[in-house]
C-alpha cells in the first residue's frame, strides 16, 4: 500500500498552470435558478491557463450539516489549515439553505441523543430568541424553549438565525485563519494520483474564477455526493434489490432512479384579515389533477380525528403547527405579530424527478418543476384548501421571501433526502437497525461505532419499498460505512455514507448527518496525525480506539444511553467502557444506571476483561454461592467465569464465610485493593464515599484503561 503523499501546507497561495487548462465544465447554479428562464442556471466555465492554488490540510466540499460539523471537529482535533467550499451563500444545509429549520430529531436529542456540538448550536439558537424577549409569561426561562411550539420537532426557528449561529460557531477558526470559507464555489474536478486525492478544482459560480485546492485530506459533504463520480469511487443510487442487500423489504428488481423526493420548502406568515394570494403558477392544474394537493386528513388549525384502514381511530394535530417556526404567543406583538410556519409537506415533495447523474439542463428543468410544485401548493392553500370554519382557501397566508433569503420565497436549495451512496467496507442494511430484526433495546452493536442516530425508515418517494415507515432501534454509525480501499485520503461526511435506499431513510436527518460529519472530521485528523489511510485505522484497534476516544472526549456519543447526558461527569468513561465491552450494555433498556451501586460480580467481569484473564487449566476454586446459581444465560455464565478467574489470580478473595457474594456492593476499600494489585498497579483516584456507584467505578476504570498498557487492547 502506498503511503499518503504529504503536501506542503506552509507554502504561500500562488498562481500556476492547471492540468484542467482549456477544459469546459457545465454545472447548475442551484441558488441562481430563475423560474422565468431555468436555462440561465446552466453555466459553462472554461479554465484558461491558470488557476489559483491553495494548499490545505483538509478540504471539506460542502457546507451543510455534515460539512460544518466536520470543520468544527477538525479544528477541535488540532488541525490549523482547513478549507470549506460551499456552492450556496449560506452554511447549514438542511437547517438553513434547504429551509428545514424545524429539524427532524430523536426523543433524546436534548440529553443524550446528539453530540455536544450539535446541542450547543441548538442552545445558541434558543438563546437568540430568549434575548429577543421570548414571552413575558416565563417561557423564556424554559430550558427547552421552542419558539414555534411545533409538533414535529422540539425546536423551530428562522433559517437566518441558524446561519448566524453557525457563523459564531466557526468564527474562532475563521478569525485565526485556521479555517477558510469559500462560498459560492462548486467542485468540478478531482485529480487523483497513486490512490490519493491530489487536488480539487472548484469554480466560483458568480465570477467564474477557478481555484485548485491541494489537500492532504478530502471530505465529501455535498448534498448529492458530488465527489464520488469525480473521484472515480464506486457508489449506489436509488433502490437496491433484495438480492443485492438481503433486505426483507427491498424490491426484487433494483431501480437506480427511485431516489427519494426533493422538496422546496417555503415560509409563510398568517396575517388574519389580509389577502396575500399569489398569482396562479404554471403547472398548477396538472398537479391538482394528479391529486397532489391535500391536507391528508389534517385540519389547518384544529385537531382532526380519522379512522385508519385498520379500524383504529387516531387524532391528528393541526397542519399549521407541524413545522411552525414562530408562535406569536411566545413573543410580544412588536417582535412577532403573527405566527410563522415553514411548509414542508407531501404536497410539495416532487416525485420521480431524480437529479443524480443527469445533464445540467435536465437538472435545471426538474428543479424548476419542484419550485412550481411548491408555489402551486401555496396557491392551493390560499385558494382551495378546506377551511376549518367552512369555505375554502386561506388568503391570509403571506409568503416570506425575506426569511427564506430568496427572491421567490422558496428555499435557496431543495431539501435533498437521498444522495449518491459510497460503496464502502460495510453497507448498513435494514436488518441492522429496524425493530423487526432487533429485539433488544438497541440496534446491532458495531464495535467500530463513530456516532449514534435514531429515526424511523422515512422514505418520501415511490412506495414500492414496503419497509418504509418501519420503526428502528437506536442505532450507530460504523466507521466501516465511511471507509473504502481505493483512495487513501478521502471520506464521506454526510448522507453519502454506505447505506441502502431503505436505511438512508433513517440516516439522512439533521443530527445524524451532523454526527457523520463530526466523525469524519475527527477520523481525518487522526489519519493525518498518524500518516495512515482510514482503512488502516479501521484495522488497527489502538488507532480506532484513539479516534473513538477523541470523539467521546469532545461530547460525541458512540453508544446509546438514555440516562447519561453528554454533560454528565461519567459520560466519557461510560461511553468508552461500554464501547469496549468492559461494562456490558443492558439488553432490556438504554439505561446505564449511573447512581446505582456497583456489585462485586459487575466489578469482577470488568476486571477479568481488562486483564484478559483466561482459564487456568481447571485449578479454579468455585465458591458455593456460584455453584448454586440458577441463571444459565450467556451473560451470567460469562460473569461467573470472570469471577472464578479473578479468584484464581488473587484479584479478589472470598469472604470469611467462604462465599464471594456476587450481588454485594463494591466498596472504596475494594477499589484501593484492586488498584494495588500487581496486575493493575495504578494510582487512579478512588471515590471517597461509602459506596461505589457505577459512575464512580466507570471513572476509576477509565483512568486505568487510558494507561498505554491497556489502551486499545479491548
């Protein structure tokens, strides 16, 4: 295997000849798409002679959720020459340019279900609205303030607020020039040498100026996995067949064109007594005749009761509150006189118009059709939607282009749900995550986990995949789904990791894409520090554990717990020990039980694994209270074996009664004795209270595991 090719990142930016001299590149300027002339968004650029060359340690292509998280993580890992190129004028992707500013998240996002960095970004957004003067009634002091009181998310906000807070997040790097942002640049070519990405050529979509980024490491955080074809990497699109993936609900025949719908969300303000009806848009009658526009049983402002096909009756919450960004009752009338909502509904999902691997003109026309669909849904809402009070149409809905940051009132970029997907070392399949295949509290456990996520299999598109809408168990992001063999300095950093059409439906959401980016940025930093390709890190347990440990120390969970927030003092220790199996996970629930006393049997199990104690040839003494045990499950059998091996090595001793007392609590004196044992010999601090909790023990044992004698052995 060739070593990674070092690039001198200290040399000054310069202007030199490019290998792409005279080559023309046709691209779509998505943000510049004009409804009246979609062809004008198709731009052709020709590199004449010279391109500016910029050297960097890491180049992140794409400034969405994954790209921002990757940049932040790379800087936290100590990298000082990071570049991000983004084709739009805003950073943030799904949260900003794509208009979905009521994020799709999990039920534990406020505590243990997302990374610390993602949570801090959300908290900064919340604080913005508290500072505006959110509610005199006390809501401003609520820890989990939701400005929009929406029911699909725990936090709704204006996209521009997220743009500002992302800017603040990255500002320390920008101000010190550790991070350089190149907005309105689009990657058009990748140069590879000896299984190594040498450079990325990008063009400014307004000026036509070219820049060649020479990077030591490259991350693809684009919305559609743009670098995969440019770098010649194998990838998948659309729906795989069940013969390819073994998934129970995959179709018999693969369909690469069956890519999830894209959507142009828009923002409206409800101005009672006013008429803001827009002109009837093109294609409206076609979409209406196809039955595209509907509330799907919901009512605008009231709850609705409907009977499902199963005969069960369910209550549906109001359509208006689904992704409401601002609830007027949360603010004074001077700040927000009216409700403001973001509209992202089945009715403005454009189906069957795949954007991947299509000519620029085709893409431009399909994007235009998507815009007309959203404007058509707005027109339907204003003129033909059934009113709760009788009649039709809500002309009170005022389109807010200023909030979307665009001239036409639609999002700067379509909401992209499905990308090209890298064919990596491992592909995450339906069986790995869905409840039907995973009876325990968590989905399949991945020893190489770099993050967590949780969301149902949410597929917007042709429903020939019967597994759509399946519930999932809380799942992980395995490193092997980011790593391939062909290029030594490349990683995906968004929804372009190795999933299937089915599992992409669960991995594509805001906090998960953020976690993927954070993992990719951290892994890239480790690769550069060690001068190792990602796949070599994957094969080296010590290096892999180093990456995982760095993620955990920065507040990125890699294992699911519901009672251990990232701010908890034992978070790092518990995460690492659970990851390595030194403190096994509970099968029945997501609990760590931090405040519960640690038993002697739990301690013996951890110590036996730490020391890799093995069978000593039949000379072990088995205490009576273990011989009389009636639980013969695999876990209990392993625990009993661990106790016997600890006794054989003198790590533990029996009581005066000749019994081990496996359920008795461990005391601080027991840990002192363990610390002094010849096989451990540590100065790790022992808790001073009368009892040792699971948190206390985790912190104590984690300090021992960090010793080079033990680190990376498990």
